[in-house]
């Protein structure tokens, strides 16, 4: 995980990264970013992770009529979007989120979401994994979801298939590209959840978004031209809508409250996001599960990982490299106004 990728508290601009050594990246996005930031192909390697196939050793279903978000509830996991989607479940399913976060900023957000869900009397369970066996939660779920706005490797796009479960929710194209090249089908996932700007107030949203962007820039000691900021904001609010994943918790709660207030608002959100008509629905469910499970097990097993790792080790031993990372360039590759999210930064 890069400090430059939304983690300013562990970023030290004056400290250079180690030069003339080999580096490994766990996805093609990071690999390309590192190439563009000064590293050479000879000393940079893709090391995609291996997964542990799901083990079917369970005694029963601890919760009924369940949709599972199997994560630790960090801010970047976009909990608000999972809650919003739960309002559109067709069969009154319960959304269950498995684990609490463990960092101060995430804990505060988590506590606020729990209070909001209780206030609105929503069908959501937090910390289900603390009181129920994880395997049983997975196997009893109707389907699994992901609404995360950023990932490193992206286990959540692979592991559900080995449990013979549909994964539904937000697709991260830069991460999922690697998986799709291996034949894993993720076309049923969405890449954007549109929200009408008028629900939030364009002026208020711009002030908050711009302040967040400028703060992030200052923490990483970089400057972004005002014209670029304005251009980026106009781009992300084109067609008088904005992606729900770019909003912070306050704006997200506003959207959820509006949807709850009147069925006409619910219908409008569906008109902007037709996938909300039936969350979790896939026309060829069984075929998709079988196909993706086979692809995951074929390409992300330990034997292939070992072979790749041994090959990289031999290159590290054999090939001497002379290169270094330009830290300023690296920050600019991650901190881009066109996809700046108030949840992540």
C-alpha cells in the first residue's frame, strides 16, 4: 500500500525511497504508475497474490435472508453506499457487515453509521463476524457485495466465487482489468452510482470538495492550479450528477435520507442507476459462478504464485538495476482531481 494513495499521515516527503533495488507491484495499475515515476522494467515486477479457496465446513445458517459485505468497515470501503443499496433489496434482505475498523478516523465514521442506521431503523447489522462464524455467514448469504472505492490487490473480486456465491456491487476498472484479462467475468458490476446534484447543492458540494482536495495537496506538499480544480469538478459533476463514491459521509447520509423520504426520490435514483432495480440479480447466475470459480482457481493458485515468485527471485539475483522513484511524480499519479473522493482523502 502506497502512502501516496490517500495515507498522508505516513508520508514523509523528505525521505527518498531506496534506489537501485528491485520493486514488486501487486497490480498492473501500480506497476504502470511506478514505471511512470522513474523505475525501469528490468527492476520492476508484477507479483499478483494467491487466494485461499473457500472451505465448505459449516453447520448451518446463523442469519436468514442475508446479503453480506465481508470486510473491515474502513472509510474507503464506502459503507454508506452498501447501506444505500440495501434500500433497494427486492426481498427485504438484511445487509450484514462483518468487522469493525481499528483506526481512529475509521472508528468515528463507523460509530456514526451505526447511529444513523439505528435512527432510520434500517435493516443493517454491523460487526456480524464478531458473533457468528465467518464461513457460515458467507454460505448463508444470498449474495455478497462490494462498494469499496479503492483496493490494493482486490481479493474481494476473486474470493466470493470460490464460495460459489455471486459478487455484486461496484467495479474498480483499474484493479479488475488484471482479473478480466484472466477470463474472470465482472461485466455485471457497476462503475458509478449517480446522484442528482440538486439533492446536495452544487455550491456547497464544490466548497467541501475543493477544501478536501486542497488539504490533501498541502499534506503531500504539492500544488494544483485553480483552473485544473474547476475543470475537474465540472467533469465529475457532468450531467448534473455526481458519483456517490466521491461523497463524504455527511453528503451520503443526505442522499439516503432523501431516498427514504419519498418514493419519487427512490424512483429517480433508479432512473439514473437501472442496476438498482434488482441488486444482486444476474441472468446467468449458476453459469457465471462456475465460470469465475474455475478461472480464479486456475490463475490464482499457490503453484502458479510459487513459479512466478521463483522466477522473480532469479531475476533479482541476476539483474543489477540503476533507478529510483520520483516521489513528486508518484504523488501526482495518485492524487488526481478527476477522481478525488472525500471518503478516501
